């Protein structure tokens, strides 16, 4: 479908009488010339790439520009029948995407899967647009010069889609028993707002959501405003620190809201809990301030201005996700799960992978954080967890234990494997091998230094290995990390333990 700036054909001023056939011909010419994709009043520049060439999701993201801010305004209607499969959700949305051109642009793409686009403007002027799969191709009225900051406004509506991942899990817009949950890893965010949906393009966010008065709308960052009018309540959320779009979330439901008291200069805690999970989750959620304190000792200052969690019913969501500021968890969590998801605020959310091939930098660090928590709180040491994995005594089944060695952590074979065990457990073993090589003091300095050096940025595996080698040269000059990369990070099969 193509939409064009409206043009008024006023022939009455030039001709006293217009035959019907002539009028029809004139209108037909106007419409067909408007849908010509090559047409445009602007000159110069080229269309930005329709994808960033990610190793596993090549069409994800778009070239030619860098997004700095998203302002999303959503009006959401939720209708539920007897079960979550009997639902009808409708969103009226406006997305204002502020970006900087990285090249001269005659056109550019936004990622948007499903929904109906009603209009697109660039810097206030109506723009031509076209849908092609997940691409919303925008042709501004005038070409954009390299370095120019421009603002694209997309008005859209419809029923957001649930997206099935290559591994069979679900994301995007997920209907729940009493509302909905929007999750984005790795591609689901394009189901509910248009944008540059690749982890390498981070931005700040304002997310304003209006829902029926009986419900709450919870998102990332801090709640700036809550107001009710005519039976509907508006919640305005702001994320002032950069965020990858896969970490953006929207949770709509009848939640119990908790705001525990924290000490001075500590990030405020905002927790939304489904009432059915409230009692069972209370003890673990009360640990969040302590987890943050412990993590700051090990990983450095907390990188965001608030924290918390969103607890959904176990049957409403299949997995936990480290959505920025407040992770989403299915059912009443245990402390270990919260440690994992909150550690991601440093490793994954603040230091974000440059591509989906670099997922081990998220999951290996968060898994190792679990081991460190156990080590510091009377459980197994990191060495004991490492040994159990190596000897095949870590999981409940031999198949799961063997799966740790299925492929190298830094090179999952395909998109459906980026969340498999090697990316989590074997990646944590890589970190433990570094710890063995350089010693505890240097290792914990590395954890903090890495989080500080790449704070609110992106990083690749090559970035990390280079950083670790340079750090080792200063702190443990006799250590050689290259065999760790060759055998544990990139090597096929089970390495020798020594």
C-alpha cells in the first residue's frame, strides 16, 4: 500500500464544464503518478538500507540514520472473553521518531510488522510511504542532508500481532488474562511501534499510554504522570537513559503496585505484580534493593535511574526478560532469577550487544552473576558450578548437560539457537576461565571496568576480548587469554579442563 500527500484537483476554476470522462482521467493520472516510488519533490541522496545485515536477522534495523528519541502515544482498548484466546485488542498509536541522518537520504525505512498506517510526516510535511513486509518505506517531501536531525511522525492503528521466534517462543503483543504484555527480544518491538529495531541503535523514550480506568499501564523508566478522565487513565513514562528497542516493554493489567522505601541516593523501586502472584512473590521481590546493593559492589554503580520488576501470571508469559529498569518474570520468581535479570541492567541493557551474535555478552555475564550471588550467600561457589557443568552434573538430564557443548558461545549456528545453553552456561564458563587466569582482584576490576567503559553503549565480542587482553596486560601480565578464546569461546566441542 502507498499513501501520498493529498493533492486537490480543482478544475472548476479553469474550465466552466468538465466532462465526466475528462475528470476521471485527470484523477487517475494524479493517483498513479503519486504512487510512483521513484517520484519525489526532493533531489539528492539515496534510500537508506532496508536492514543492517545482522548475522541472524539481516532485515532487522535500517541504515542511513540514527534514532535519538522515541515519543510514543498509545490509546489501547482491551476486551477479554472467557479466556485469553478470546480477545480483541486495539491500539491507536502515534510514534514521533527523532533521528539524525548518517548520509544524504532520499528515503528511509522503519520496521513495523502488522498494524495499519494512516499517515506519515517528516518535519511536519506529509511524506509518501509504502509497506513491504516488515518495512515501512518513507520518502520525505525533501531529501535529508547528512547530519540533519529530523522528526518522523507515524500515525497507525490496529490489533498488534504476536510474533513467533525462530526457536518457537512468542513475543510482540501477548494477550494476558486481564490485559496485554509487549515484549521485544529479539524482534517483537516492531509489533507495537515503528522504529529502527536493532540493538545497535539505542535511544531515549517517552511512552504515554491510555487504558480503561480499571487497568494500569507499566513501562520503562519513571512514571511522570498519571491522570484519569472519562473512564480512562493515562500513564506517562520516561526513559532518560538510552535503551535498545528490544528492551522496551508495556504491561497492561490490574496490578498490585509496590514502591518499597529505599535509602538516600538509591534508585527508586517500582514493582507491578499480578494479584494472583502477589503473596508468593513477596519475599523475593523484597530482596531487590539488596540485590542492587550487592551488584553495585561487584559491577559498579547502577546504570539507570530506577529499578523494579513486573510479575505476570506464569501461564501468561513463557520466559523472563530483562526489560530495562524493571524485568518481566513469569510467576513468583526466586532470588536467583531476579539476580540474573537485574545483572542484565549492567550487561545487556547498559552494555548492549552490537549484534545478535554477541548475545553471550548478555547471558554469560548474567549467568555468572547467579554463580557469584550463590558464592557470596552460602551456596555453591562459581568453581563448583563450573565443575558441575564440566562433569555433566549441573542439569537434571544428561541431554541438557551435553547441550552445553553443542556449539561455541560466540557463534550460535542460527537464529533459533541464540538463547541455547552454550550462550548462557558455557559463556559463564568463559568468564570463570578468565577469572582463573588473571586472579580474583583483576577479574572483579574487569567486571566493573567493562561495565564502565561501555556504559550506555554497544559492544561486540571483539570489543570485549580486546578489552580483556588489555586489562590482563596491566593487571596480570603473565596471563595468556588467547587459549580461552580459541578453546572456550570459539572452539567446537568440549575443551580440555586444564
